[in-house]
C-alpha cells in the first residue's frame, strides 16, 4: 500500500508530546512490512535544519486559499539513507517559523491564528500529494491539526479522480485537544456554507470543531488503547463533549495500543545512560541510580532509599491535582522523588515550594531534557503516573523495560498495560489504584514502598515488567489491518482484488 502519514509533530524533528513519538516510530515499522510510506509535517522554526540533510522540492503547486488570502507553500524533503520512509515538510514561514509549535510564549495561550495555520496544513497536504503525482491508498491523519483532510476529501475534493481509491484513517491521541474555534473560522475552511448548522459535522455548541469533522468524515477512526476507546464513548469526563459523536461511529472506531521504539528506549543500548544493563544483568541499574542522585544534587551517604521518578507535562490531566493534596504526606514517607517536566505555572510554583521545604527528598527540573529523561527511567526504582485519563501513555512502557516499577491509575492505556501486583499470587508488573482519589494514590505508593523492602520479590516484579514486549512491530501490523478495513469500507479493496 501507499500510505501518507500526516502529523503536526514527528520525533525527532518536532515534539510536544507522545504523538511525536508515535509519528516517528510507526511509519518505519509499517515500511518494514513492505509498504510505501511518506510522512508529512509542517516545517517549524524549531527543526534543526543545520544538522539535517534537507532539499527543496520544486513542485508546481497552486496558491492555496486560507481565509481571504491565497498563499504559496514550499516543500522540503529529508535525504534519509537510514530509512525507506520519506519525510516531507510543508514550509510556509509566516505560519510555522515561530518559537513554539502551537502556543505563543508571550501569552502562554494558543496562537490566535491556529485555525488558519492548520487549515493551510490540511489543504497543503492534499495539494502536495497531487503535485508529487503520488496517489495514496491511505491518508492517515493524526489529531485535530490534520482532521480537516478527511472532510476536504468528502467535500471539496469529492469529485477529484486522483483520490478515488484513497481511504482515510483518523487517529485520536488525546480527545481533550479538539481544535475548537469561533464560528467565524468556518468561512476560512472553504467548504460550502450550508455545512455549518446545529449538530452539523463542523458545528460544536455554536463553534467550529476540527476534530469533530475528522471523526465524522474519516472512513475509520482509532484511538491509542482499547480502554481509552471505551472510555471516550461513555461520558463527557473522557469524551469531552464528543462521546455521542464517537458512539454513533462505534462500529468504525478501533483501539490500537501504541508501541515503543526499543532502539531508543532500552537499557541495553541507551546512549544517554552511563551504565548499560539488561534482564540478565541488573547491576548497571543501581549504578545509574547513584549517577541520577548525584546529578540531581541529593545528599550523599544515605542508606538505600526508594527513588520515584516523574516525567510529565504538569497539568491536571496527569494527576497533579491529586499530588498537590497529599504532597506533604508523600514526602513524610521514606522515599525520594525526582521530577522532570513543564506545564501549568501553578504546578511549577507548587513543586518548587515542595523542593524548598524538603530539599533532601525532592528535586524538581522544570524543563525538557531528553538525556535526563532516560537517566530517570534507568535510575529510578518506581515511576509515578496518577493520570486522570491517559489515552495510552508511553512512560509506563519505558519504565517496564528499564525495570522501573510503575505506580499508575487504572485508566486508558495504563489499565491496558500494567498488571496490578497481587500480594497473594506474587504476580504483577506494577501498582494500580482504581478511583481518582488522593487517598487511593497514597495507599498505592505505600504498598509499593512496603514491597520494595523485599528485594527478592521486588526483583521478580522488575523482571516480569522487563520481559513484556511492547515493540511497534505488533502495533504496526494492527495498523495495516486498520488500513485494510478503511479500504474495505470504501470498496477500494474489493476493486483492487
């Protein structure tokens, strides 16, 4: 199959969250299965052009209407000899040559023209494919920033023979971020005005909702775990107002768990950690712990104290409102915490306050630091993810591979991937609490600390997690089946047979 994977961010070029990791790893695995894959993303200012072998493609592309303007985009291609995947970058400096991907650093809020920026991205992708004369079997769109592509193919481009055999897949990585704009944005999209009315594909409580359009117009939809697929159809707590729309498309909605890239995340070959280790020889893990403690400035000479790692966006979704309620109680326990992440300023202030109050027990790193993230995974004893909701989650999967035992809430991908330790059977890969409740979180942490004292049992739990396989190979095969389901739905697969 010819597959175009469209994403607003792709690792290692541009990243704000887990979507970038998915869009960086999945295409390579699909290509290994014998498919022809192109990946398309915007060319942001943050992309390190100096260290990339990029070339400009001189394509005959039309000017693209966005709002009342017509703009000309350029296209760059990565000369990548390490992979058969072709990475393409849509270049329009007035929209993408900015300090951040989506958020204005001056205001801390979304760029006011994000609607126009990603209207252009969606239109640009379609015209790029035509200019390349590369008619895909599948256009795989990711999150609201590319959600208009399925809508355009079913409206403006409905009669275009170039896409007559093309099916669309729309992946929801986090439904809390939907691309909601004032109703005035609808005219900028450029589809027929009679498509905006109460409960229409584009309308959402009087506003325009890009993600809703993607859900309605895509041939099939998926999200990034089975549990999250169920949750987002059930209530507004998880579906954020789109639960009814998702439920109406329930037969076309799938759950495929994200994989992880073990070439990047494995203690056996991790280029960022000073001491390699494996399932067979765990000695390097304790050495990494000492390195991490030293790196973070914890006092020396203390006896073995359990170390909990946290790597996260600091937001309510990630459970930090729970932590805020019991921070003092947690730090009264015999443990240490190292935190890495950025997010809401109220949590910056809160954790810096805790660090001042308990300097020997918690170290706070309010930044994005990839090498430190790897060292935290390798050097921590436990990893904390008390999320309110978690579509898939990747850090709990990294933690399993590094023998760092997860403490998680039973939601989304966390519920699908972590088996709660059972004191009777002595089986499990982590510690799971059910209800979104600070006391339950505290009990889960206490339970983990208690088991930690039994080193033989703790090692057994570590090895159970390290033996799990969450590589992309299995997930990629499921995506190929999803692509076939999309083609069957459109009738293309039958015609090709």
